[in-house]
C-alpha cells in the first residue's frame, strides 16, 4: 500500500495548492483537476475522482474549450467505472459534439467502446469499431498509447461476437505493441487481454503461464494493495478455473475480495462480479450449497442496485438458476428465471438482453421437463 498512500498524499497536496494558486485561472485549474481525477481513479478512489471531475466541469461548463472537453472525458470515465450509465451517456453526448479532430474522435471511440462493453452490447461495439477502421481515424496522428488501448478494448468485443481467432491475433498484436512501448502499465493491461484470448481458444497452459507472469508484473509495478494487482489475480484465477483447477482459485478469489473491500468499501458495486467469481469457483469445486447462497444474494442485490440497462441481474439470475437446477430446486429455479425474463423485457433494442431471454427460456424448458419427469 506504500505507493498508493504516497500517491494519494501527492494528489491531495496538489489539490490544496491549486485552490490557492489558480483561483483566477479557471481553465488551467479545470485541466489540473481533471488530471487529478484520472490519478484518483487509477488508485481506485472512484468517488473522489468523480468529485474532482465534476468540479473541473463546473469551472469551464459551456465554454466549448479544450479544457471543458478534457474535464468531461475525465467525468465520463468516472461514471463508466461507477456504472452510472445515464450520466455517462449524457457526458459522451456532449463530448461527441466537441470532438472534431481524428485524435479527439479516437478518444471518444475508446470511451464509447468502454460504455457499450459495460452494457454488454457487443454487436454495437463491433459495428462502431468497424466503422472507425473504414474511416481515416486509424491513419491519423494518434498516440501509440491510444492505439494500444483501442485494440485492447476491442479484444473482448471480438470474443463476444464469436471471432475468437481474430481476438487472439489482435491481443497478441497489442501485447507486442505494449512491449515496444516499454510501459509496464500498458503491458499489464495487454497481458489481461492476451490471457483471456488464449483461454477462449483452449490454450490453457499458455494462459496460466502468462497469468503468473502478469501477476508478478502487476505486483512489482503497483504493489499488492492496488486494484490492478487484484485484477491480475482475477485474470490468473479465471485461467486456472477454466482449466479445471477451480479449487485452487478459491483462496485467490477471497484475497481479491479483501483487497477490493479495503480499497472501495463493503458496498462497492465492484464486489458483485468478484463474489460471482467466488461462487462459480465454489460451484465448480462441488460446494454447491455455498455457491447458491452467494448467487441468491447477488441476484437480489443486482435487481435493486443496478440500472435496467445492465445485464448483470440476468447474468447472476442465470447462474443462480443453473445452481438451483443442479441442486434439484426446480420450482425456485423457474421463479428466478421468470423474474429475470420479466426484467430483461423492460429493455428494448438490446441484443444482449435478447440473448439472455433466449437462454433463460431454454433453462425454463429444462426445469419444466424435469418436473414433468418427476410427476411421471
């Protein structure tokens, strides 16, 4: 935690100094506040980052300046990270109106991809990326870092639209670019995508080896108390679990939850997916009762805390229904499925929700057939 503590102290000191020295320079103050927000978000201080970005936007709102655009980008990133979907959309709409140069449009593309991926609408993300490829954006004078980040954002999109080989090729390409950049932060992120892409094509041994390597790189770069180190542990555990070594991942899942709770608090939405990972590991290890307890709590919490556009409630409900079916709790499984379908129908024009509705209906048929067989 040493690096994080020092970084936080520097950010706080910079903010205090700025209050006294830049009171008559709103644009410069806004840019520095937005930069501080980026640093706070990198440290996992999402609420502080949002507050800094909001303050930056307030200083320059309506000016149409580069400072306003920079501040709104910082605010949009915080909203996306915090799953505040309506606020993120509103900021991106304003940023779109201010994005004219190829570099600005590429920056916008990256953030729009981030939001679309957060919502699970991968078909739309793929179309947006293909449109960018067909334009002159990728031929523009765009920074190496931005090119790498856009490639990394596209890897999970290709995976979700069933283009696994293309995803692996792009992940490898981005990883090589990150190596050439000599930036360990980019190399860690590229490692995450490469590990996932290797898993998707069944290269589990390579994924596990790269997972160990990336965990060590994240530890040496950020320290064990950092959110990126926790992310590295999660990616490594995912590779282990998919290769049939789920029991080994249980202590890793607990460690990730402990780190994340210490960073974000016990009420953080980030914990939902981490608890889901733990439940999956428990289920694959034969500890189905413990898994059902976690899945049940997750589904209930997601329905209340997440926006309708988020597919997480459907995902957790599907996991719960699968576990209940395995336990023979058929009636409860059908109730869970019906609630998830009714919730998904609220969202129109969403391919991801349509996909969940189809898979949930298939599970319901399975449960009803099992009940019929019991009666026979």
